[in-house]
């Protein structure tokens, strides 16, 4: 099995981006707890128009990130590993388990309380961090494992986006939502009319994003919708989808995600933010990421194969799936996204961010060590 050039580019940019994310997180935490803390925090809370800089990063720049995710998913569905239904059903099953079990664990501890809205926090996997950790194992990693983790994280993030759209939309302006969806239908019509020029799609995407932003639905869902409206053609280097995806790799990995990390990890570590670490919501997040994720991903994968719903690739075994399932517990990006929507209290938000960072670190280390031990004799090649 060989990796396509575009998938290789995607994986390489994501793994490098993941390592940069770690550096940016440490840098941001350091500044937030230094002598210039007040100025640094003010930078992200500075108002531009009707929103803060942090808000523009989360709702604006991250839409481009999800556009790239959508383009990669589209490629995998049309001509990649996910084009085979039985291959696709394995990461789909894993993603479903990796969302349901963590949410269930969280709700067991928080149902009926003021913090039950945080059930979505431990449900997501951060693709950049997860691939960054996996990349540390070099060519020991089987190709199918890279594809499984990428597909799992992409489907997982799309699931999180849908959860945000359905459960974390407090007030919905239907007129704006229908206009946004109307623009999406128009872009699909342009696709059917074989309009290959990228400009109309990008202009339409910006307008769709504006109305989605003002509809109450999380604006980042626009990126995913736009990705599936952009013409894929036969997927070669001249296709509209390929050109845009290739262009977005490095800006997303080396600019957009690092800015997101800086903006969302500006956390002041004090008695107030640390006091919530022993609470039920913090415990729910930690157990969801560290136990719920690996149990859900592995169990649902195992059951789907045993029931012959999906099939396990020849170069994978259940130990490698179990190791990668811990990498699925690296929540970061979407977990922080959902935290900002689930809670309005600063103490809850900061404590949740700290728990997400600690749990993601532990999950990453466990996954790395387990896979290092499991794959040490595999001699897998990237092809």
C-alpha cells in the first residue's frame, strides 16, 4: 500500500504543525503567567468590530482549518481509503464509539447539574496533535494506521461540529441560516454546471460564512460545507479541489493552528482556575478523554469487525488500534471550542482548559509509549 502525494503532504504538514502547536501552547501559558500577563490577555480580548480577537480566530480562521479537513475527507471518500464502504465503516464506527462513551461517562458524573452541558467537551480528537505524536514513531507506523487515525480524527471533528450546531446553538436566526444554506445549494449548482473556477466558490463561501456566523450556528461548519461544494473532478493535480487543498496545507499547519493555540491557551494558573480541578465536570472531562476515548474507539472498532460491518486492514492488529485509541484522547482544539460554548463562567472555562491540556498530554504519552512497544518489531514502511 502506498500513500498518495497529497495525503503524504497532508500528514507531513499536520505532524509538523502538531509539534509547533505544543511549542505555542507552552509559550502562551508562559506569557499568561509572566509579568506581561495583563497585556498578553488584553491582546486576545481586544475588540475588533463586534467581536474579540480570540472570537475572530475561533470563528474565522478556524473555518479555513475545517475547509481543509473537509477537502481531505472529500478526497478520501471519493478516491481514498474511505471510498471502499467496509474500509470507511471502521473509522466511522471508531469515531461514533469515541464520541458516545466519553459523553456517557461525563453525563454519569454531571447529569442534572449546571455543568451537564459540558458533555461534548471530551468527545473530540485533535488531528494536528494526534498526528504530531504519531509522527514521533517515524517509519514504524503502518500506512493503514496513519489513514485510520486521520479518518477517525476528521470524522470525529465533523461529529463535533454537528454537535455544536445542534446542541450548542442557544439562539437561532432562521432567516440567516436559510440564506447560508441557500448559498450552499447555489454553490452545489455551480458544481453540477461544471464551473471549475475557484473564485465564485470562495466568494460564495465568505458570504455563506457571514450569514452562518449571524445565524447562531457555529460558523466553522461553513468550511466543511464549502469543501463539498468545490468541484473534485477526477482528483488529479489540475482539479479545483486538489489545487485549493495543496495551497492550504502550510498556512493551516504553520499559521492558523498555532494562532489558535496561542489564543486559547492564554490561561492564568492561579488558585481560582486550579480550584475546579477536583470538580465533577473536570473529572468528567479527564475520564472521558483518558478512558472513554480509548474504550469507545477500540470497542466499537472491535464489534464492527466481529459483526462483519467493517474489516481490519491486513497491516493492522488490535494492539495498534488500542494504542491509536489513546491518541484519540488528545482533545485540544475541538474540546476547547466546545468548552467556550458549554460554559460562560470564567472559572469553569479555565479549569476545563487546564484539564483538557493535562488529559491530552497524558493520553498522548500513553499512546506513544504503547505504540512504540507494540510497533517496535513491525518494520512497517510508509511506501
